């Protein structure tokens, strides 16, 4: 387990150049600006495999959250924990967005968090 400040520095580095599709947009604009004016450089461009992993994790977690109900909390919680192990920021951003929209999901999300790893 990492100390609190180290863990959140790590999360900040993962999130800094956006998540999912936004990072892809930032990457394409940064690359197109490199071709036009080589003097302008962005600080960090995510590699495409990382962006692809974020998008796939976001789509899978979104589909799992749509299927979540009181009856299948344990199964869906295990699936979400697998996705959160892959990319926790994407999954927890989706979960927070769902909780903001639907208050009745809070109790189910607490049950789901039992299966999440320590890093998540």
C-alpha cells in the first residue's frame, strides 16, 4: 500500500492528460499542431494503447453499471472490480457520475467496493 500523498500523485499523473476520449482528442490535436508548428509541444501525450485501454474499460464499466441491480450486485461487483484493477480512475469516474444521477445506487456501490483491490 502506497502512502496517501504518493498514491494521489500517481492518480494525478494518470488523469492529467484527460481520460478516455478526451485524451484521444488531445493527442490528435497535439500531433496535428506538431505537424504545423514544431515549436509548440504539449507536456505529455498518452500512447494510443493506453487510450485504447481506457476507452475499452469505460465502455465495459458503463455496460456493467447499466446491468447492475439488487439481485446481481455480487456478480456485477466482481466485474467492476476487474475493470477497476485495470484502470481505476475511469471506472470510479463512471461510478461517481452514476451515483450523482441515481441516489438509490449508493448502497449497491458500497457492496460493490468490497471486491475492489487496495490500489483501487
